[in-house]
């Protein structure tokens, strides 16, 4: 039989996982997905991921693709979701062209980072408690400045396999929404640790601990030792993968 390619859309709470992509030393989203597919279809599936997320990072939308001779139907969603842990949910499965690659076909990705400033036990696993005064105007000035830059070496962790540090920022802004301070950033690609580094450094601007000129200098320096990467993973959500 001829193999067909399927896109698998999913959402997950990353709290308990060592990341998106399969690893030898910790449980991951991919490992749980492949286990569920094997349990239901009784054969191994090699899934290819769209966007890697680090340990503890969440996603409202992410994708795998898989090639198989089996007919995978939407009615199987119920069975697969019944097998998967409660913190992972498959949203859709659809057949695509044989050359459609869920990573390389993606035109953009959008992330949100959530911060709350008054103690709230109900969002402690999905937002960062940051009880410091923030100047929203300064935060948005810093966010808007990113459109002027393309080399984000200063916001990429060193242990990365990325061949280039060039990214195109399409959207970047802060807002207060449902009692939380939310950063939204959309780009054609992201570097490892980039969003958390941007958030952590912009917060220093918002707290007036570094000036806008100093933020510009960090962007231009192409030196990741100048950025602030101490932003915890649990406030970060991958919210969209666009094709």
C-alpha cells in the first residue's frame, strides 16, 4: 500500500514533560504521542515535529506529521485522546500532500508569555508571578524596537544547532488581558530560548533597571551573556503555528 502523510494538531500542558521532542533521559510530548499511536494502531509511528518547545513550556497549537499506510480517520480522535494523558490533547488529524512538512512549511509561529502581579493560586503553573511595578509604555517601546532588528544572537542560548540567528519579527507587543500582563510575539522562526530571553530583558526595561539605549546595545551586541534568560518556562505558550 502507498503511504500517506498526515498532519496531527495537538495542545498540551508541558509542566510534567522534558520538552516536545523525544529524549533519552526524560519523558516528552512526542514519547507520549508515539506510545498512544502504538497502543491504538498496534504498530510503531515515527512522528516529525513542527516546533520544539523546552521543558515546562505549553502549547495551544503544535503539530506532528507522520507517514503511514494506515487510514487515520477523525473518528479515531476519541480513542487516541482516551489513551493519552489528560495534559495532552489531539485537536485534529488531516491528510496532506506527500511533501508537506509540518516544520519547513510553517510560515510563522506565535508565542504568548503570561505574567501575573497579584498572588493567584489558580494560574501558578501557567503564568509567572512577577510582583513588581511595570511601565507598560516602556515595555511596548522595547517590544516595538524588535521590528528594527533581524539578528537575534543576543537572545539565543549558546548550545543550539541553528545555522543562522536571523529572524523576522512580524508582531511584538505587551498588553494587560484578564488581569495578566501578556507579551505576544510572532516571527518566521525563533531561536532556542529567544522568547524567554526577550521577555526577561524587556522586563528589566519595564522596571527601569536598564534604559532603552541599553536595551538597544544588548540587541546590537550579538552577545547572549548580556540578556536575561532567568524567565521560567511555565509562563510561555506556543499559541499558533501558521502555514
